[in-house]
C-alpha cells in the first residue's frame, strides 16, 4: 500500500495586521497626550538677615529690605542706569566674573527684577541668587 503523507500547511503568523494595530495605538497615544508646561512655581523666600557666606563669589550685590543696594559693601544707586554704570565700571567688561545677588526676604520685588535686568543687559552669565537654609 502506498500511503501518502499529508502535507500539513506551514503555520505562520501574518505580522502586517499586528504592526498596523501597534502603529494606530502609537498614533492614538501621541495625539491624545497633552504636552503642557507647569504654570505654577513653588517659591520659598529666603530667610536672609544678612549676607550668607559664599566661597566662589567675586562680586556681591546686596539689596536690603528698603531697596538700598551695595556692591561689595559700597553703596550704589538702585535705579537701572546708576546700577548698570556701577556694575560696568566694577567688572570692566569681564562678563565671566560670578555675581551673587543677595536680597533680603522682605525686599520689594521690583528691586530684584531691576538687578536681574541690569545683569542681563551686561550679559552676565554667572548670576546666582543667595539663599539661606531654613533648617
């Protein structure tokens, strides 16, 4: 007797529909995800009674609670043109010198913004704001 072996069909999985479904899910999640930026900042004001000691600082711009400014202990005007001229004369065009802004916790915000604005106009890239640990 001549028995023929039955050929079984080759078992395979068609991956094309699977890939289509995965791409559709990927597109769905990309479209449905919202990329939003945080609009609130948690800010804790420093508890500064004086200037904290810093190691790397070459220039310290201090602002007290009434808005009076001092550059390394020497009084400077607290308006934009006066502060800009004083910083420009002190730094002599070197914008790589680190500058620390040490403002009292009760300083009006405008004086801090003025100091940061002057630093930006002078292209000071190493401006830091001094804070004190509340521990």
